[in-house]
């Protein structure tokens, strides 16, 4: 779907359908100050009203390919260093601030200072150890364990927490993992998803944990980036990383995209909300970042979508997102 002027409704950088009017301005290294009328309410990138999305991405991608990023005051888009960090991850790259002012801007988004930074490849950078946690039902356990082998390339600690009578973690053998690396525990879900995620966080052996549900998967290439993303976040005093999620309803990509899920967190972080739970961040959203290096794949049936919101609404009145059902059942549109 496009506007009369040909601009897609989605952000050229993160694909969120969240364009909003903007009064933000950027100051460039040459002293020039420029205002932008449109901002993405998800990633924060700024654009002109008539900006061509393909041209904007080609220009930005070219600037992200080098050893450093320098902003162009005449480009049809603009971004601060906080948004630049997310943009770089789309090409598997990370960044370091050039100096103290850029560091301060990174920690105080969305600063009026146009982005500039040193760039590097995440794949070649050192990472932080990350645990993998999975939540599901007892009936999901065999399938979850069968799908773990690719994750041995990036983690040495996996915990599966199933809904059931409480039981302590027990080691289970999984190909590719050392003895004791994969554990299974149980705890009653009792209609409280935040409490279940918090219990899973507490079982991690590392300072960071990536959480997935039994009906979600992560491509091996994305998984291998996870430790480097944790290091990127830690360098920027970030404690929570959001990943896009592709909802595939009966195999068809849903219009609810990118549906960012904050699942890669410091294990000290706790979730809130019986349903549609979110991490609670001291300092708010500036302590988080959106990584565009890959996406969580989420498989749902149309029948589950039609019943889910009403089930969630019964568990937590007012927070079931009944209105989301229609969007989830609608195929993806530009």
C-alpha cells in the first residue's frame, strides 16, 4: 500500500508502519541544522515527505559499508547515533562512537547531533556469553529439544521451562552440546507469562539470556550474531534488545510486522504483564535497542489467532489486544 506520492507506509529502514509527524532537527558536522517532517516511531529514522525508500536504503547501505559513517546533510533521510546503531545491525555491523559527544548522544536518544561513528563487523567481534531459554507445554518438549542442535554454535547453556508441576532443572543429552549444557525444568504457568519468563531468567548461567517460545525459531545465522549483539548492547549501556518477529499465520506472513520482541536481556531484567509481557527497564526505552540483523519466526494457526486475544483478555482484562486479531489475519502489505 502506498500514498498518493508513492511513499510506502512502512519505514525504509525497519519496515514498521509507524510514520509520524516530526519536529526533530539534526545538526551536522559542518554546522548546518536541518529539520525533518517525518519520523519512524519505532527505529527513529527521519525522512523527507517525498523520500524514495529504495533510494534512501541504497544510500544508507553504501555509507554503512565502510570503516566509518559520515552523515550527508543533503540525503533524503537523517538519523542520530542511537538509530544508526540499529541501522548498522541490518548489515551485520556494529559501531563505536567517535568521541565523547557522540558517546553522550548514544546514551541520550534522540539527540539532535547527526550520527557519525566507527563501524565494524559483528561477526568478527568478540561476544558475550548468552544463555538460551525456551518456554512451552509438555507436549512441545520433544520438538523443542529436536531443534536445538544449530544453537550449539553460539550458546553452551540452554534451559527449557515447561508448564507443569514444579520440578528442578534436570540435564538432558542433546547432540552438539556438552553434558549438562541443556536442562529441562517445570513450573505452573498459571496464566502469568511474565512470571514464567522471570523464572526462566533466574535459571540462566550467563549474564544475558535470549528467550523463545516453543512455536518460535531463530535462523542459525541470526543465532550466531547473538553474542556480538549482547556485547554491542553492553558497550552502549543497553540491557534489553528487541528483535523483529515474523508472524506466519497458516504459513502466510502477517501484516503485524516487525512486531519487535524484547527477548535478549540481561538476566537481572524482569518482565511485567500477565499477557503481552515486556521487560521493565530502569531508565526506560533508551536502555534498549532494536537489532535488525535477523528475525524471530513465529508460526501460528488462524484458529489460534482467533481464540488467543479472547483468552488473553480473560487472563488480564483490558490487555488482551482483541483489536490485533484482524491485523494478524491480514497478509503483509508494504
